[in-house]
């Protein structure tokens, strides 16, 4: 295991060094032309925007392309990338002026790595025009270096709890729990009672490698993943408050969750539905699953995959049923929502783009009231707080807004993308259930993570 990790760290270091050498002098180094208006001069021009995964719906992509054509006369090509290889693709293509996307989405946790090496253009001059202080500030911060803005928030998504309220009631537990301690005890009690005698039943399905949800217990106990000391980032898994959260997690892994030690956070909704087909990356059916959990934690958009199974236009569809399912925000012990990891993305202009003027025009359209409203209507948290109301007022919108109110991001360390690409946190969390020396395990991984945090 250590050898494999070492190879990944070396690779991440080499990739970061290559990006730095290629991109140095990039951010802010090119003169910016004045925005161009619609006309024949732009008829033969085009720019490319990368989106990652399917979170940006097709109709929003089409609207952007149409609006961009209308406003500028130029063509916008929207290309979808995958989360699995986005760091590698950004590393190789952002520094290449002939192949770089002009504008690209980037994961909020990945943003510091690229902003710190000058891969994005300085857009500080656009900050106020695009929303200024109304923009989600935690996302603004991870896209900034030395007080200058390089990426800005694209959309946010926060995590909350989806539950089988029928099973909670059958187990005699209070719904919703008022404190984190009450939640922890409730899901252990539900597991022990297992009111329907379901095989491998979890009161709370939490994958062994699901660190993105698991870090909520670290944050709720005042801990963190890393902090900056004397100008350097250090991993803090072995700090006292972090260990308190990890101890609670170990208790949940052992007494509330029957999820496999190598399970991540990809599709937890499979286990609260009565039946679901499991497919591989190519869409081939590999098996079926059935109800196996009373509670999961997932980003707000998961609700589209939860409910009673039906059919529409010949395709399976889930319809939410309030008699069976409900939601609540994970509570802290201080009367506030527990701090959960804020999912979502930033967006920026490549420093090597040959179309800085058109790229800025696209950013103006993305941060317009029309597009921000469309993001909210699609269930994605708008970057600008003025348009959060577009999310609606149903239970999902309320839970998203409430959970986001106290959310946190991963550390804004320049090497954080290297930590994620090396899957070192997956390795650490996957060992929590079975270790007899949690503090020792935390120290071991602090020693592995700290050097990676400072990669540039």
C-alpha cells in the first residue's frame, strides 16, 4: 500500500511541476481586449467551455450557447469532462494555448492547486461586476491567491440526510433528531432493532471510504483536516478535536453501518429504495440491490433518485413519497446544523486562452440573473445569494439552504488536488473501523499527507 501511495505522490509532484513550468507567467500576463459586441467580426470565432459530469443539464448548456451567440455573434462549444480524470486533463491542457479550454469548471477542492500555479487568468477586475460580496465567499476564497481572484463559484450543493421515516418510526426512534449525539445513538438503535429483520441492515449506511460525508463528524467536533502553520500546511488528523470526531465515526462504522470498508459516496440512495438495478460504467446491469438502510447522507440532488419505482416514457423513474421518505439536516450539538462538506464547483478562464475577451463575455452570461436563476431551478445552488430563492421552498430546497449555512470546504492548500488524486483519505477512512490504535493511524497518515499539501 505504501509503495502504491508513493508512486501516486511522485506522479502528482511531477504533474504539478509540469503545470507550474508551463503556466508560469500565465495568470494576468496577457492584455485583455475590450468585450466585443455582436457582429460579423465574431462570426468565425468560437470558444470552448468545459463542464464536469452531468450536473449542468443539457437545457442549460443549450441556453448558454444560444445566449452567447446572441450576445457576441461567436460560437460556444460546451464539452463534458469526467470527474475521474479532470485533474489530469486540466494539468495537461490548461498550459497548452492550442488545446486549452477557454473557460472551465473545476472542483472547488481542486481549485487551489491550479490557482496557485497561475493556470487561470486574473479576473479581479470582473469580481464586483459578477456579484462581488454576494458570491459564496468560501468558494471565492479557494479561488483566490494573494487577494486576487482567479476562479469564482459556479454552483454549490450541500449534504443532508435522506431517511426511511417508516423504518425510524417502526424502530421507535425520534425523527428528526435534535443533536448530533442523538443522531448517533438513534442510528445505532435502529441497527440493533432492525424492525424488519433485513439482512446486512444499516441504521446509517456510511461507506468505509466515504470521507466526504465522514468529515462532518470531524468538523462538528471542532476538528479539521489540515491547517496552516508558519507558512506551511500540516495535516491535523491526530489533533484532539479531530480524533474526537474520528472516534464517533469509528463507533458508527462498528455499530450503525454495514457498508463495505471500500464503499465510497457514489450511490448511497440504492440502499434506501426498495429495489434498484446496479449498472457498471458502461451501463451494463451487474445485479440488483434492495432496501438495506434506514438513513443515508448525500448531496441534495440525490432526491431525484429516491422514491417509489415507476415508469415514464418506457424508462424507470422514482417518485418521492412523503409517507415513506423524509429529510433532515444533520444537527450539531450547538443548536446549529453540523458543518458538512460543501460540494460544488468553481469556474475560471484559462490563462492561456487566446480569447480572453469572449471568455469574459461568457462569464458575464454565467453570472447573469437569468443563468443564476436557471441553476437554482435545476436544483443547483446559485453562486450569487440574490438568486438562492430560485431553488424553491420545498423540503429539499430548505434542507439544501440550511445545511449550506454552516458548511465547510476542504483546506485551501496548493497540494490538495494531489491528496485527492492519491486517494489517501479513502485509504485512511477505510481503516478506521478495524484499527485498535486510531490515534496511531491518524499520526501515520498525517506524516503522509503533510508533504503533499505543500506541492505546487
